[in-house]
């Protein structure tokens, strides 16, 4: 497409909005992979937002250790978002917008962890599907990214479940 100011691009946000860099362009633009990247980005940002909300709720309950732990979790999700955006850019696309799932309230640390656990499981399911798709179509670089994120989320789930187990006997409902 030609722009009167001499700028190239497309009216569709995201795809093709930036110039392709041949030395970094490793595979043909795959709309399904871009779909996985976009959904994952929305889910990672949603998780980060949720963890920050839980950190603030923990602060209001005077649970300083939990507040810091939730902030650390949010930072990990933002690092994941950065990896996803980097992969989009390498493939010649930019994020066109994300839809965030609202944070949910919690009245104690058990409810907070259970709501976080639910979000991690959704990410694990998405990354598992994305890894399988990339394996089926020999998209090695995308598969490496999705597998790394999958392993990170599985570790996060394991940590949350251990945290929940250690707290459950102490908490009375």
C-alpha cells in the first residue's frame, strides 16, 4: 500500500505494520501462530493485572509477604508478554490490542491463590495447544518460545499448589 507521505504499510493494525527485517524473519507469516501469540499476550497481561490487584488486596489485609509474592508474579507475566511481543515483531507484526479479563476479588489468600491458579491453568492449556500446533507444522522457533512459556507456567502452577497446600491447614473458612 502507498501512503501519500511515502510511508509503506497496511490499514490493518498489527500485521505488516512494521518493516520486515529479513535476517530475523525465520518463517513465513502464520496467522494461526499470530493468533496464539495475540491470545497469549492478552492472557499474560490479564494475569499481570490480576496479580497486581491481588497484591493490593493483600496489602489492605496487611499481608506484606503475599503482596510481594504477587508483585513478583506480575513481573514474571510482564516478562512473558515481552517475549511474546518480541516474537510478533520478529514475524513482522505488532500487537494490535489486547482484551483483558477483569481481575476478580478475593477476601483471603486462599481465594486469591485459587483465582490465580485458574488463570495459570488457562495459559498452560493455550501453550500446550500452541506447542502441538507448532510441532505438527515444524515451526521450531515458535515451538521453542511456547514450550519455554509452558514450562514457566507449569512451574508457577506447581509453586501455587504448594503454597495453597501449605496454607490450607492454617486457614479456617
